[in-house]
């Protein structure tokens, strides 16, 4: 492990060669990183967003599909669905990303967006067996070395809670396409309900949107038992709404909040708010380099300590 001769040796190592990694409170982040590293893999859990967090926001400057985008851009659905869903996105996405609106101001608009999208799904002719084909024909891509990260977490039996306001059927289909839907991964999202013929009839269960997804959603599930003693949490998201995802984690010892700022324009207001809210902000970073670095530090430290 790096010699503790400087005030922030771990953070300095993390940021070395990574100009996209920013931290507003270096001493606080150093303390969190040290507790993470010394706590080891057996105390660790990951709580992550999916769209634009596990997935890329662009490839070489060109947009790629998110989970909803897989459906919106699929030729398997009628063009009317594509145009109407695109109009909804054009109307509501700027509201979701507006840095000058509070959560309370955004919430009714976001709920309305999801309700109207749900109505569209019920009339567009979507069938359950179409989803894998949609994913196969999509442009969706995971961030570089996401496969490495998730396989390391699988090998170490570290729980991964994927909390997504997207479509859970698509999230799982995407992970399955890349062979990353493993036993340690739990997806909480908007799963579709189907009739006996596989037609969509709505959303199964309560709506999951940007501002209500958190770990409380798994408290009554078998997955929650896996989290006993997992008091060190790595949270990764691309939205300020993702900050609440670790709510409900009992007996937290360390919480590292990694924020992906997928704004290539460098909007100063958004950057300032992300820097205030997240411990580490990654500006237009299309990789999982930082999370993989952390796993390596944890493994190296504990091998030496043993």
C-alpha cells in the first residue's frame, strides 16, 4: 500500500494520470478511501445506477442507447411509438437535468413522463420476446472495463445493487447480453407486466423513478440478507437524484459517492453542484477505471496485511 507520508496519498494515486477525476474535499475523501481499503472486500457493497453510469453516454462523441433508448430506437416497434416517445423525452429530459430546479419541482413532471411512457408501451405492440432482439440490435455499450469490474465483484462475492429508473427487463437483458447478470447482482427497476400471450399490460409493482430509488427497496427481499456486515458502500451515479440510492444501508461506516458528469459542455453550474454532492466527480469519463483501481487497492492492502 502507498506510504502514508502525504496528507492524501490514496486520492493522489487515484487522480494520477486521471485528469477527469475531481474532488472538492480531498481530506474527507482520503479518509473514506482509507476506511474502504482497510475494511476489505468482506465489508464492501456496490450500489449503482444503470443508464449513463454502467452504460456509456457516448462513443467517440456519438450518442449510444440507454435502456429506454433501446426500445425507443428499435425498428421492431412502430414509427409512431418512436416519434411519440421521442417527443416525451424532448419535453421532460431538460426538466430532469435542469440544475436550477429542486427535486420537489421536478418530481410531478418526472412522474407524468413515466406514466405517459407506460401508456405508450401498452398500445405499441411490444411483446416480451422482442426485448432480447431489441438489445441485440441496439447501440448500447457498457463503460470500458465494466465487464472487468462486475466479474471481479462476482468472483469476490461482493453484492451489487443496480437501482434503475429505466426498464428493468431491458437492464437485465443488456447485462445478460454481455454475460454479466450474475448471482451477486440485484436489479431494482421498472419491470413490465405481461398477459398470458406476452403483451405488455403495464408496469409490475410500484414505479421507480429518479427520486425514489434507494436501498429501502430491498429490505424485505432475500438479497438484503447478503448485506449484513457490508457497511462500506461504493455509490455510483450520473445524476444528483442518484445520491439517495444508499439510503437504507444499515450501520454505514464508509460511503464513497462517485458521480459521472456526462456533460461535455462543462456547464459550470452542473459541475459545481456535482462537486458539492459527490466525493469524486468523473468528467466525461467513459470507463470504470476508478472503481477498478479501488478494488485493486483493497485487494493489495489485504494481501499484504494477511
